[in-house]
């Protein structure tokens, strides 16, 4: 269907008639500026030519049509499409991703190739972001300090792009888990009440920052923020050195005790991801633990149509102006 965004503009439709009716030219302007002694003789001559002919009625009709089209364009006609369903859950879901130097350890396999931890996280978490239709998503990146990369938004595409553009060491080489939680609490404090979730992914222990993780967890619990923690990194990895190959534990710095306590204090849960498959399973489980709600809202797309009547009005006005100049 079609509707007008500014229907009150139609009140100016009678404006040309009002101007012609009540704003007549001054009497002095209608008098001849020059007296011609043989004026009487000129008036007695037969009148010929276009200027002497009565203006055709269709010219007047075109002028009225041009004005009407101009008013219609000013009223902003719009075409309303069919209602489109949009799911809105009201949940505020923040992702906090570790960018410390240890995230560059290549102990994950993704699509048959060996990749670092951050690359695997970007791939799996990116798919998780795409599935969170209706949630407001935010992104925190942390290293030596925690930084808000994306405030809460429904724009999942932008959040995923910002995650994909993150680089190891961008926020420093150390790990400030407590600062990341504190920043999430700060950003959530002013948001409307509702279900608030933080998914924190790290491969180490808290080695930087001004806030201790457990203190930040206590504050999060008071503010109603639920924290799900994910510890990433393989338990065993084969490395080569001068003496040959040996097996090492690349996740020996992972503080699982603290990560578990962070989740338990806030009513969340701790997960362990040793490979990309387990990481994908964890995000699938998070979809089940925090399902996307089915609250539905509808909106109708609007397409502007003002340029059609505006183009016709300008065309008619230009043609009438040229015709008047030729008379």
C-alpha cells in the first residue's frame, strides 16, 4: 500500500489561488509607463499573433497538474511492503576474547590445516554470532588491558567483522581477565534490565590488569551478569627442536581453577576446548543454555516514491516556462 509521510503538506494546495485572489498587483504598476500620442490608433488595429490569443485551457490544466505533483512529492509518498517478522530476545550478550601472545600457538586444526588459537576462535565464534538473531551483541578484546571493540548492537555482521579483524598482540602480550569482566559489568550497568551474559574465552591465567578476576566476578554476580568461561588450548602438542621432536603441554598456563570459579560465582559454566571441534560443540551448547527467544516484532519496509511526481512536476514546469518565453 501507499501512504504519505507528511500528509499535512496538502494544506498548501490552495496557495496559488489564495495568492492570485488576495495579493493583487499595485495599481501604479498596471498603468502604462509611457504615453504614446497615437495609442488610440494602435488600439483600433486588429490584434494578431500568439500574444494576443487567449491562453488555451490545457496550458492552465498542465500548470495545475505541475503544482499538484509538486505538492504530492513534498508529502513524501512511500510504498509499504509486506510485514516482516523480526525476533527480539532482549538479551545483552557480550563476547570477551583473549588476544595475548599465547593465542598464536598453532595447536588447532581447522578444515584440515593447522591454525593458531585465535584463528579457530574467530571461525567458530563467528558462526555463533550469526546464529544469535534477536540478541544485542558486544565485543571486548583484552590483553594487557581490556578494550571495548563493539558496543551492544543488533548488527551481528559488524560484530563478526570486528572479531575477524582482531590480531594477536593488539591489546598487549599479557592477560587481563579481571579487567575484561570489569569492563563488561561497566557496559552492562546502564543497559535495561534483562538477561545479561558474558562469554569469556582465554587460554591462560590473569597476569595483568588492575582488577582481580574473582573480585570482578563478585561484582558481576551483584549486577546480574552471568559468565560462561571457555579455556582453549590442546593438552598435548608435538614440537621440533635441535634435539628432535618432543611432546609438550601448550596449555600448562591455563588457570582452569579460576575460570571455573568465575563461572560458578555468576551462575554460569566453565568449558574446556582442546580443539576446534570441541570449541564448536561448546558454542552449540551455549545456544541451548541461552536459547534465542521467540518474541516477535514486525516492521514494514518503506520505499520512497517522491522522485516520480517530482520529476514530472519539474518536467511540466520546465516545458511551460520555455513555452512562455517563446510567446
